[in-house]
C-alpha cells in the first residue's frame, strides 16, 4: 500500500485537467491511482487502457496487460 499525502488529491485534479485539455476523459479514481504512482515513481500494471491515455499527458509509466482468451 502506497501512502497518499493530502496534496495528491489536488494533483489528481490537475492531471484530470491536463487530460481534458487533450479531450481525454478518465475516471477520477484512475486519476488518483495515477497520481499516487507518479508520486512514488511506480509503474501501473493494469488491464485498464485509461492509464495509457493518462501516460500520454504525463510521465506515468503504464503497462497494459491483455486478458487471456479461452
């Protein structure tokens, strides 16, 4: 579990604004997760493609996984 200093909430809002300026809409929880990862220098490994969109407007490192098919 990574620490979430209170200032990260406003940084998440700023990241959301940066996304909106590029016509990118992502969920607020994804913005908070991305901001926490950026704060800690952590990579986000996920099935959620929104994190790659966030990475396009920030220094977020995101690795998109593919779901296995049957």
